[in-house]
């Protein structure tokens, strides 16, 4: 599949007024790390726009605008016209619990480990477990009960990871935990 090159005439847009910030021109960043991260992507065309964002963010330190220069168009490495790109495909499959028992999965991460192999802190809230057992039965709770519950949580996490991987996902969801 051939993807046509899209002509790009500017670098990014201002986060406030949406004015184009051209290549090789001055722009402003907030000095606060959460505003300047790649994920947030806050860029401002002027100090006035930077000042406008202070009205809805909760900065707790001394803030200021930092002047920067946008990259040149040549340094951005845009794709050539007519370049080939593999389309992104995501296949979602319905996996049953029986498939987990019969399907061999080769993985490069610690899913292949057993729950006994994983050293972990207590993964349950001990006071809450003791309270529910006490409220429902007036029984006491031993530490080995808490340890066994932690092992069960680890086992369910490992099964969820395996099921998500079989479905082609990188996120363990509620439907992966039974």
C-alpha cells in the first residue's frame, strides 16, 4: 500500500491559540516538567499564550516560560512520497479458559514463571482480609492464609497476562481474570 506524502508547512500548533509554530522559529515551553513532557506536548507561540495556560493548571512552584527554537524541516526526516508502510492490524480473539490449558505460548517475559518462583510482598490488605473473615465467621486469620491469598493473586495475574497475550493485547483487562 502506497501512502502519499503529506506536505507539512509547520512544526506544531500552539497549545492555547492553535496558531502554527513554523520550522526554525522561536516558541515557548513551561518550566514545569509535566507541561513540557512529550506526552503533554505543551508548546506556546508567545509568552501571552504561555500565561493563559496558568489559569487552568495547578503549578506549585515558581513558574516561567523558556524560549526555544523549533527544529528545521530537514531535521525532521519526513517519509518520502510513495513510501511503503505496513498497516497496523489488531486482532482480538475470544479466548476461553480451556485454551489456556491447551495452548503453548512462547514468551520473552516472566509469564513463563510459576507463582512459586515470584518473590513478592503481601498483595492483599491484611486488615481487610481479617475483618471480612471475622465479620462473616467470627474466626481468626493466620499468616499462612494471607500468604496463600497472595500466591492466588500472583497466579491470577500470570493467567491474565497469558490470556491477554493470546488475544494479542499488551493490557490485562478484567475479562482476562476469572
